[in-house]
């Protein structure tokens, strides 16, 4: 049953508070996308600056994976900490990202840069837990998918695009290569610091105050502030042991983690093989290719996903996106020999893959919405941290394993494998998770006031 105490939040129209919260959370996610994408944009300049002709396999894995491993660590740490309050640690995540971004300016060698990016990753992982959780707990039920889709999916992509644009601008301005990569990496501090004050001023979520902290007065005050209703119903404290609550919802939480892992395996591998297969055939630089595909396919895919996520639901959108991405990858592999002669064919097929994987799985699994929706308030940040780790495992598999697979089964074999993984993602989406669109968080997880009252009575 839905919770009467939070029904005022659920039935609110999207208003000024929601827009401010969207900007406050979304700029942190913009920073996440910027920081994770920027290293790939300037990597050749970094190597030249350090006098490195080529990286060993271990160095490549360490540089690509340091922020990913840091993100997994940060998600686990802050997932546990945020059980003591969402707002208490909100702002520390962007502060970590800002300090680490600035520290990259002074990196004297490759291994110091790898260490700095590990710390950067901790801040990113923290934000992957805190931002979607806070977005969801403040959101109304009808626009929750849209809000997280914009705040996480669209803003992440915009951050990645901005990193490439800044690199192009600095290159055109004739900035030295050594200074260029340092400016690009350090600029990640700017969007992070831009919302530090707003994050510290954002109110604690009413759901945390009522369900976990037992502060009914504080919860009612937050509901009143957001809705303008001076007499909201006081929420009931969830007195259940968190281990028991987690055990009850663990199948759904780990299913969400699996789906994020499958998505990240596919999308990060696409990032690896895309420029190498198509950009050279078109005579485009990797940065130019990335910008072209982003503006023509990826960003429109984000907007399509945002428009559909609350209309057709999470399951259908993600399953269709996985299935269409599988089709585009299979066609790309089948026509691979023709791509060299007709490069626009390769660009078109890869672009449609980018659009469909972005509109579907990126808008759902990739935004972290499943973790926050399928975890009750009592264990929400723990559940979200597990789904984030699932995604980081998938990204690490792509960064560490797929370069080796290119050497064994070849590019065509890898692309067919990714198509198969996408099919698995579509099937798992249909079988493993419930539909959550337009439902209150309490209804999804059976932890409304009436549900909790029955638990207390039957104890």
C-alpha cells in the first residue's frame, strides 16, 4: 500500500523545489560524466607529456580502471554512511571530486595520476549513491523517472560531451599539449564546486527522517516545505532490523545490479571499439567522432528515454532498448567488411546502436533508478551501493577483459558477443524486475504506513 504520510509528495506537480533539486543533484552527475570521459579525450597528450610511447597492458588497465575501482569503493562506503543521513554526507562527494580534479594538474607521472583518479572515483561512487537516492526520495511519483533520467542520464552525457568540447577549444586556441590535458582534467572541479553550497542547504529527505531517523516532526516540516500543506500526516518509523528488510528485498536489488552490470559491459565496450572501427575509416579524429555521435545520436537518445520512461514504463523501455541495440550490433558485425568501403554505413549502424542503448538501458539501469526504486527506505542506500558496484564490475570487465578478447576472437567476434549480452539484458529485464513507473516508493516495496503497522502488530 502507498503511504498516506508521503502521498502529498507523491501527488505534487513538478515545481520550483524539484527544479532546484534537479540542478543541485544533476550538476554532480555532470561532473561524474565529465571526469570519467575526460581521461579518454586527453590520454594521448598525457602519455606524450610523461614521455611514454605506449602503455603496457597493466598500465592501460590501471589507468582505465582506477576511477572505476574507486567508484565501487566509494559506493560501498557512502552507501553505509548514508544510512545515517543523506544530507549529512551530501557535498562531501563533490568536494572529493573537486580536490582530486585539481590535484591532477600537479601529477608528475603516470602512477601518481592513477592514484589521484582512484580518489576521484571514490567521490564519483559516493555521488552515484547519494544523488539518485535524494532525487527519488524528494520526487513525485509521476515524474520520478523523468527527474532521474534528466538528472543522471542527460547530465552525465552532457558532462562527457563538454569534456570533448573543451579539449577541442583549447587545441584550437594553441594551448600547449602539456597544459591542455591538465586544464581539461582539472576543470572537473568547476561544476563540482558550483553546487557545493546548494547541496549543503538541501533539506534532508522526509522519507529518511520519518522511516529511518524516527523524526516525525522533521519529516512533516520537509513535506510542508515542499508541498505548502501545513498539516501533513506524520510518518511511521520503520522499526524492522535492516538485515531482515534487506534479505526480503535482496533478489530485486541484485537483479538491478545484474542489469546495470550487463548494460555497462555493452556500453563501455562500445566506447572502446567505436572510434577504432569507424573514426579512422571516416578520416575523423576520435574527439570529432565522439562529438558527432553524441550530438546526432546519444543526446537525442537521452531525450527519447526521458520522454518515455514514465509513459511506457521501465521494463518495456529497457527491454526494447537492449533488443534494438542487439540488432544494431549484429548488423554492424555482419556488414563489418563493407564498413571500410562505405564508412557512412558504419557510422549509421553504430549511431543507431548508441541511440537505442541510450534511450533504453542507459535511461533505466544506467541512471541507477532501479536500485533506489527497488530498495525500501530502510535499506535504500545499501541497495543502491550494491547496484552501483554491479555497474562498476561491468565497466571493469569491459576495460580489462575486452581488449584481450579483441586479440583472440577479433573485432567481429566481440561485437557479436556484445549483441548476445544485450539479448540477455532484454530477457533479464522482462523476467527479473517489476514495473515501477508511476507507483509510490512505498507501494513498490510494501513499506507504507499500513504495511509497517501490520508488521508491528504481528511481531
